[in-house]
């Protein structure tokens, strides 16, 4: 659901972001632009600390909080705070 807050600043996407968006429209199942890493965790997992680490990562990396839309003939994004 798109945030209807009028204070949201939408930014025009870069040419590279637009190219990735267009490529993904032709093959929505493709993972060509994903960089994946698999970790095997052993031992006791402290769920609360793991969740905190994930949330801290998202908080410190603005593009992990980005939302995209196509409007007014342009790909745009905003960063959720």
C-alpha cells in the first residue's frame, strides 16, 4: 500500500535503476540482479538479537527502505524513514 503522506519526497530513479526495472518487467521471476548469500547458523540462535541486527542493517542502509513507483512517465522512489 502506497503511503499517502504528502511530505514523502519522490526522487526520479537513475538510468541504471530504470534499466533494471524495465528488465524485470520482461521476466519478473528473474533473479539476475539479486546478489544472494547463504549463511548456515549453528548453535543457539538468540532470535531477539538476530532480529535487532537485521533491523539495524535496514536502518543504516537507506536503499533497503526504498519504495518504487512508476508515475508521470518516470520511475520514482522514496526512502521510508
